[in-house]
C-alpha cells in the first residue's frame, strides 16, 4: 500500500512540474513563429509574406485554436481576419499594402494566451520618396539613406530595441526624437530641403562614433 501511495505522489509531482525544469514557457503562450514575416517592406499594393504566430501550451504546439488579426494603424487589407492554428501551432494571415507610402501595424491575438497581442509591421515604400531605417540595438540599419526632396524617412524600433533616441547633429535640427524609447516604436519625418542630415543615438553613440546615421536629401 505504501508503495502505491509513493507512486501516486510521484505522478502528482511530475504533473505539477515541467519537462524543462521550469525555465521554459508555461501555460498558453502566443509568440512570433521562427519565420514571422514581421518588418517587411514592399511597393504600394504589394502582398507581403505572411505574418505567422506560434501558439503553445507548456511548450507543446496547440492545434485548432483561433487567432484574431486586426489592422491597428495604416493602410492595407488582410487575407483573413481570423485564422486557426495548424498541427504545428502556427496561424497566419497576409497583408496587402495600401496605395499610400507608410507603415501598417497589424495585431495578432489569442484569447487567454500570455504574450498576446503581438504587433507586426509592414511598410509600403516608394523608391526615392519613402525609406525605412531599422533602429536596432547599437545601430541604425541602413546607417546612410538617400531620398528625393520632399521624401520621408521612417525609423522603426524593433521589438527588442531598448533605450534609443534620435538626436540631430548641429546645425541640423532634424531628424529629432529626443526621448529614449523601447521598441516597438516608430518615428517619421519628411525632408523638404536638399542636404545631408546627420544624427545619432545619445545613449549608444555620438556625432562621430557608435550608433549614428545620415539622411542624404537630393
């Protein structure tokens, strides 16, 4: 009898624990899939690669769960507003960009899941008139961009970007986003006068070194 009780107690303890010693995700978790499609750019009207999320329960994929997709800001349409996770726990939708240049933000949500909602971005780019710069940890990518007079630059903080600002190098007064921000975040500026506009992150760079960049307006 004591042996039976001991076995039952062990089973209860195993059920309460986790296979990874408690270091992995627990419960229902929504995350970006390995190939998520986030941060894509394309011409106005283009369909981007699918946005993809992964739903797991204690680390195992969840099949047959509903994921809701909504456009939060920007211009565009979604292939489906609701999708169902497959056997691998993946759900997806496709964003078709609108006809105007700029960024569109899309949210994925799963009821009761940690990490929900998740925000994805897709950007419509008109060559020469609209350029995106990714704000990453310790760098602007690309660090140098060229646009035509009257064009716009969009700086996009990645989801993992931490504590970055944009300071103009004197005598320029732009671009300027003086408050350090964590991602996801974005900042947009138009340039109506030809010239070279240099800038830097005051936390991780300076006018002459570290995290810095330039906008060349032709």
